[in-house]
């Protein structure tokens, strides 16, 4: 579900150039492994297409969590959506960082493979760090 945000797009946002970038094995902690992917999206269908493309890789389709958030600018208004995929609250972590960093027309997906040991609050730090890796990569390109 796409939710309308009361924010306006002033055209200063960071936007990825590519429709699909995958950065693998960026974080490992107590057996859990994280990757992050991101891409340029401008519609709900493009978000679905992005996730379908990611999950065509069996490794990602079988991951424990594919948590994501997206922000799309349309006619001066920013629309936002997110999904936790079982990692409660993680989609909001991604979305808040995207808001703070003014990332638009983008989906960011943090993938986790559970390693058998619960990470408790550290899992949110890893989602945050993975999201920042993606945003740093957007800025560098």
C-alpha cells in the first residue's frame, strides 16, 4: 500500500541512476548475513518488478527477510511505502533513513539470512547500516 506523505519534493533528492544494484555480504554478525539492493522506481509496478527481479535469484527468494522501503515523487508530492517481511519495524528503519537523507524515486531492500542466534536490537543497527551503504553508493555513482 502506498501512503501519501505531506512532504513536498523540491527536486533536491538523491535518486539512483540504475534500476537495480545489488551489494552482497556487506554485514555479518553471529552467523546472520546481510546484503542490500536498491534501484530507481517511479511507480508501484516498478517496486513490484524490482522485488521480483531480486527474488528470481533463489538465494534471495529463500532469505529469511527481504525488508524494504520506497519513496516516489509524483507531481511534487512524495509517496512512501514499506514492508517488514517478518522483521518487525525494519521497513520503518529504512524509510526513516531515506527521509532523512532525502532519497526519492528509489526502493531499498535489506536482505537477511538468519544465522541461528537472535541479534535483538542489533538487527536494527544492521538494517540501518545496510541502508546507509546503499545511500552512500547512490551518492558515489
